[in-house]
C-alpha cells in the first residue's frame, strides 16, 4: 500500500489542529518566559561590564559551611546587605563620628557630600540586585553610602599612620574592622569612594592611602627592596569595589621569565607527562625527586614557573599566613564564583595549586625554610590543615599552570632525573659528605697526574 493510501476508518488531523494538553501549554509558557529573561540578562550584562555587589554564591556556602564565619562581618557593616543588624549598632555610632571628622578635615559639610552621592544614586543602585535594596529609598541609600564611604576613607588614612587617638579606636579593633572591608557582602561601590575623594582638599593623598592599604593587605609578599611602585594607571583603573581591587593587585606585577638549560630541556624531553598526570606531589615529594621549591620576586599569583638544569626548581610568590588569610582567600574565591563576573579563576586556581603542594606539616616547614611561606598563624600543622580545608571542592582552571605541571611530571617520570636526584642527596645532603666527595675527586685527580708523569715513555708536549 502506498504512503498516500489510508486504512479504513482512519482520520488524519493536521498537526497544527492537535489540542495540546494544559501541561504542555504551561511548560511552553515557562520556556518562553525563561528565554526572555535570559535574553534580558545577556543584554544587561553586555551593558554592565562589572559584576554586581552581591551575596556569597549559595553553592560556596554549601560546600564551605564550616567557613561561613569568614563571609560575615565581625565588627562593622558596610553597604545595605548587613545594614541594621543589632550587633553592628555600636559601629554605626563610630562610623557617623568618622564621617563628620572626614567632612570637617576637608572643610566641607555633610550636606554637600550627601548631595554629591544623591546626584548619582540612580547609577549607584545599579551596582546591586534590586531585591537586596528594596527596603531602602534613594535618600536612605545615599545617606548610607555617604556615612560608610567617609568612615572607610578616614579609618584607612589614619589607620595607616597609626594615629589611633585621632580615630579614638583601639588598634586591635581597627584590625578586625579593616578585615571587614574585604568581605564580598560588605562592599561599597568603588564609585562612592571616588566621589568622596574628588571632594577633598587633597584627592591624591586619600587615593594614595587606599592604594597603600590594598598593597598592605596582599596575601603574597616580596622583599621591601624589590617591591614594585604603584602606578598612576593602577589608581585610575575602574573597580567595582575594594575586594576587586585587591584581586587585581594580586594578579599584577612583572612576570618572571625562566627557561630550562639545554641539558634541562633534553632531560625533560625524555620524561612522560602523561603518567600520573591527575595527581600531584607535595613539597616533600618534589624535594625527594630533585625539585626545589623557592620564592619568586613578584606578588603575581600567576607567576609560577618551573625550570630544569640537572635538578628542577619550582618558583612561586611568597605567601603570608595569618588570621586574615582564610577570609581573604575565601572572599576572593566567592567573587570569582559570582555568575556575572567574567574571570579566569586565577585566585581559585592558585589556592588549589598551593594545596597540592601542602599535605602535612613537613611541607609547610620546608616552605618556611626556603622563605616561600611566612607563618604568623600558629603551628605548621595548623597551616597544613587550613589549606587542606580551604581548597576542598574547588574547581580550578586546569589550563592555568598546565605548562608547569606538565614539566614537573616529565621531570619526575624520568629515570635520569631520578638517578641524579638520588646521587645529589646522597653526596650533598650535608657539608661533610660534600667535603668527602670533593676530597675523593681531588685524590683521583692527583693520582692520575702522578701516573701520567711516571709513565716511562712520557714525553712533554711542549
């Protein structure tokens, strides 16, 4: 029977005449609504290059439940997300006092500064999700920005000078308050700070205070004599908030160029980077394989390099570990996880890589000895435990350090480098074994010279 013939009693209904069920109609409506929302979000994100100031992504809170305290303010609430909570009421009085001092010092008034914030409140509101600021009208929000912004600038400037009498704040409390400035949920639009700085008698002084403050709060550190100077471009760059500026500072600085020697390149070419490529080695294991770990000379978290001569050398930025390290790392990770923040997950990838080097307290000790890690937190066991927990369930950019990890795998999976490492640590593990080896070599050389001149048919070439 041909395709055009019909069975007896068969009725064909055009597909457009089929009456869809209520379920299908409802789902199609939801699909169209979701599509319109996605298109609107795409349009909004193209117009807004910077991420919103928002809450920590729920997925991060879920996997870091025991670290929840690192995302919440300790002493002071800044901006609308934690404003009005009873535990921060005492800090509100201090902020108002500092705001008044800021206005007086710059020979202006609260009304003038408030009006300048109010003039841009429409744009400033675009820095937040509408749901997060629905309880504040324009005046309340502008007044909040005025007080918080002035207090931040005044506390940062005189805190750097150690003038706690001027602030009437104890030094230990100021340390905790300054840490609150780098929480994702405690950010002010950076534009607020720029508006207020532009209204001062000496804008450059206040801007330099912020620049120095950010530099003093880096997790990485380089010797004072080699610290890079702050550039005008750094101060003029547009930031969303202080936390983003802290992240940017961690990713700037001269990148060290290091290349393996000719012998090193030959050795690496004989290695296999595919073997055990999904695993990595701790500092202790790297050392046993002939790879030393030492500090680089920049703050740039991307500045991790590996080179090979006879032995291998892994260089990374020096890291400071203290009571603020976990909070800064986690809030920078939270920023990178925000859906509207286009980034390369550089901090997340660095933290993940650093944890791969640290398994036990012995690894931390080795990093301390080489000057790559400064421990102001407590015992080496505490530091090892901290990084093992911080990196849990993080998803790094696997391509960030691919060249480094590939070369390390090539080095470690090479019988020649393994043999050289064993020989090195056998003969150079202490100065006495080194002197013994040197004496033996000199003895052999002296014997060879004696035998040469004692040979009866020897004739001098000259």
